[in-house]
């Protein structure tokens, strides 16, 4: 049955908005604020989604379908109103209705606070996958934490990052449904006791030191132009008893509410600083809290549907999004053995068939480990189970490789060196039936480096699923001009099958299309330039090349390589004002972790360069530098469509995949990058002639580091590099302060762990090639069109199809909806 109509007249929609304004916001139109109108409109859209959600849930239960459960510590879902209007096909109806009510839809869309449920690529990937699951009509549940406060809002003050509390819930959110009846208890601390029951079975009871209650908050996830509406279920921590009346009556008012305060800390903030011991305890508690609630919820759904627990893996496929949810392996074993009384062998079979693990890093220091004493104090029963898993697994290793104690030590779930630690990636790998990397290069390196012993022992367990991003948000919603142009050129079928963009390549030399293409891009750049002017006060001509690097600030992503090139280019222009260089605006954005001093110093350097370059009358018409503050999904809507050049310059072998590179490509940006992560596949798809390649390969990086890398060798050989570093050292970009950037300079000159100096010369030469191509307007337009045409492979729809077919074995379920 076709997608049902939503009583589609503008009059009905308008009536529903006013009804929600009065009945939900308790306002009448004459006194309603813009926030009231936004909430009323959002509730009107949500009502239409919930009709689909109810039908979806009913069908899933009726047909006993297998459900994909995506467990992630982050879901960077972005603003919801515009996305849901798009997916429901209600944009025009909503615009006309709000216009009739004297409201501007675009102004209402701008009001929405971005949910603070994620930080960067990991969380945005999870959100893209939920969008694709619903759009492909796959039964699915996302499980995470309802953080009261997000990572932080970023200001740039005097060139430095300043963190502000992300109070995304201060005005409430219309998108969540509170489920106080769906709650579970999660234990911490205490001790365990063992005994034999009447049947002679060994039983274990965990006697906790304290418990918290996890309450479900549901966010509906609507598919694109289908009736499927799935759910993102987030857990809020509460006290088991929120108020102790006896303590209150006894006069101990603080003690009466202490348990409530302590318990609610668990879901208070995303990624608390884990430098102090208290931060580590909270991070571990958060991870265990949400996976325990998720698994208890899945078991409850089994009971509701009267399905035997032995069929758990037939009803649920649970994906571990990185190591944050990996404690779920031990927790499911606990729930099956201690509470469902299954044998170890049966429970372990169910656990392995249920879980699959996605690895997101090749950096050994980023592989999550937890202090064994910390885990024993917080999760004593889980540690016992991990020990048992480890013993049985290592026995298997010894049988497969007798006498090889080196492999035993490397593969153990417990790192015995120094302070003992639990290796969470090993736990996830052993407890899963599939382990995937997120780009072809990453998956290969994963099997060759950090998990090589496991890949050798279980070769069929490892596979690749290259990341993807949703074209709904990152073309249709954020770049409507491009979407309309694609409709005019290809028809509308590309919207549900991005591989159809391939046909665009046939039109790449069409002069009429190129002209229209440039017009769309010019409009997008004008919008970003206006926004930059409003936020930073920097005037940016849209005619300049927009060279953009927006992502988390980190040494391996090498924003400082970009900065050194800008300094070098600035020096050349100062020496020779007649130099033939394409006018260019370098735009940066991204957040540094609050405790990451080197990343914060990189932001200060970029800000210092901007301060000098933008005020220099000799270069300001040819060179601009901007740090765009508080980069997030909402700001990405305006940044990705405006990019001419996408900077993907991480050290080869360090970036697992990247997804920003895919968003830029979809919107027609050309990439300058290394052969790292998904850049390799982007170059393969676009063609070598449509990608600006520089730098060492992952193999060359490894060889150089093993041979004894000397940064000074590259410094001696490159005068421009020496001059750029000297300018920094002399305080040119720190208002004369010669000490400000000393830690950054010392790191580059004495260690340079990410080979910035080694790749500088090739990067600068590649940037010169970029300038030469930019001058050829037709060639650049053709390359831009080709990049969009070849971006279909990077749709999250493709990635989810691969997960469904190769890992989860889940199938689409068509949802029919009668007209309400």
C-alpha cells in the first residue's frame, strides 16, 4: 500500500497546530512566543509520526520479527523538525500553514536546540544508521543515554576555546516520550555469594552496594516517505527511592535527597572528564548503566511476546558501536546465567550469536581499557564472569597454539602488565560473531595490527562495512538547491536510491548543467559567508575558494599541518604581492576535548593566524582565515554545501574512516587528502583525476616510524617550513608572546608523532595544484559534478544493507497505514 495521506489539507494541519498551541503549550495565538509556535508545530508533526510508530510496533510484535539493536554511547541526531518534515513529505504543507498563521517556518526551524546526545563522528554515524534503518523499513531500536547536558557549547574568546554548559533541555523537547512504566534496576558495588540450589546447580547472587533506576525516554525515528517509524530509546538514571521520608522527619534534610542526587549523576553529562578517578568511575558506570537497561529491555520484550529466552539471538541482533557498550557481553551472560538459569554453554552461544562489534580506531592508546581494581569495586559479578570468559577462551588459544604463551598474553582479556586492566576491545571481539572495520583500509589494518592474533584465529569473524551518511539530511535537507537540480537532471528516484547519482557523470561536461551547478554553489557560499560575518565579524567574499576543515580537533587529524601551509602561503604573498595564487578562505571548525591541551593550543594558533592575516591590507583580499565556533550538526547544514575543497589530511593509517569526507563529497566538494580511512575509497569512486592526493601511505608511515623518524631532517630540507615555524616561535601569531606555542613547537620538533613535518612539502605542492585547477572554472565544475555523481557508494543505506545481509540477518517489514 502506498504511503498514507495525513488528512493532507492545509486547513487540517493549521487546525492541529493551533490545537497543540492551546492544549499542550497552554497559549493562545495572540500571546504565543516563537518558542510556543515551534513546540506546537513540532507536536503536530510528532502526532503524525506516532500513528506510524504504533502501527510499526504492532506489526513487529505480530510477526515476531528480528530486531536490529544499535548500542551506542552517542547519538548525534541533530535538529529533528526539518528532518521529520522532509521524511513525512510535509514541508510545503507546514510552510503554507505556518504562513497562514503569521509564522515563518525557517525562523521556527532555527529555534530548535540541537540534542546534546553526541560529540562527533561516532554519534553522527549512529544517527545516520537509525535514519537508514527506518527508511529501509528494518525493525530497529537504538539504545543510549539521555544526557541532560551535552559535551559543551564552544565559544572562542581571545582566540582560546571556552566551554559553556550545553543546556539543550532548558526549554524542553517535544520529541521524547517519557516511559515511567519502563524502568530497570542497575547494580553497583557490593559483593557476590555462591551456593548450590536444590538441583545441585551452582548459583551466584550479586548483593549490590547500591542500585539506580533507569527510566526509558523514547524518540521516534521516522523513515523517508515510508510508514516505518522506529525508536531511539534513551535511559535516564534516577534514584530507586528518590526521597527518604524517615531521614526527612529526623531532620536530616540533605541525607533525605542525597541518593537522588548521586543516582541522577549517571545520565547528567556526556563524556565527563576521565582524568581524575571520579571521572573514570562515572564513565564506566554510564557504560554499564545503559547496556544493562538495554539488555533487560530486550529480555522484557521476549517475555511480552511469550518467546523462550533460548531464542534471544533469533529475535535480536545487537551491534556494539565501538568499545563503550562492550561490557554488554558480560552483562548478557549474567542475565542469562544468574537470572534465567541457563547453562554457561547455552548462554555463551546466545551471547556470541547476538553481538557484533564495530571497531572505530587503530590508535592503540584509544583502545578502551579499565583498571581491574576499579571494575572489581564497581562491578564484582561482571569481573567474575569476565575471568571465566577469559579462562575458557585462553584454553581454546592454547589448544590451537600449544606452547605459544606470547599469543596467550597478547590475546588475554586481562592486560597483566603493571596495573592489571581489562581490555574491552578483546572482550567485544571474543564475545561477538562478527567484527567489522569501517573502511576497507581500516579493516585490513585492523587485521594486521591491533587485532591480528584474533583475525588469524577467527578469520571468518572479520569483515568490512565502510561507513555511510544519510542523503536525507546532508543533501535533501541541508542543500535543497542541489536536490532540486538533481531532480531536474535525473528525476527523483535518486532520493531513495543514491546509486542513481552515477548517471549524473554523463552530464558533467554539459555547459547548461555546469552553469546551474555553479549558481547553486554560489548561493550556498553566500549563505555561509553571511553567517560567518554575523558570528565572527569577518567579511568573506563568496567568490573566494572555500577551503574547509571541520572535524574534532586532534593532532592526528593535523589541523596544524593546514595552519603551517597557511603561514607559508601568507609569507609568500607578503614577499611577492604579484604572486598568482587563487584567492582563498580557509575555514576551520571543531571542538577540542576539555582536557586536551595540545588540541586547544592548535585552536589558539589558528585564531592567531586569522588575527594577523585578516588584518593585513596586503593580503586580506586574497587570503582569509576563519575559525567557525561550535561546530555541530546544525552548523554542518550550512557548511558542507558551501565547501569547494574538503581537507582530509590525517596521517595515513590513523583515521578509521571519516564521515565528514563523505558529506563534503556528496555536496560537490573536491577532496585534498591522504590515503587514509575512507579517502582511499572516495578516490577510487571519484577517480584519481578528481582527487588531490598527497602524503605517505600507511605502509610508508609505518616504515618511517620504525626506522627512526627525525623531524629535523625535513626541517633542514625545507626553507618555507623553517620560516613558518620560526614565525610561530617569534610570537607573530601570539601578540609577541614567544612562550605560548612552545609546547606545540617542541612536540613537532622533538617527536612529531603524526609526521606533520614529513608530509609538509608534498602537502604544499598539492595545494599549489589545487590553485591551478581552481582557475579553470569549467574543469573545477566538472570535477565537482563527478564527485557528487560518485558519492552514492557512501550512503548509509548501502552500509545498513550490508549490516543486514552480512551480520544481522534482518529483513524489511512493510508497514501499511490506513488513513487516520
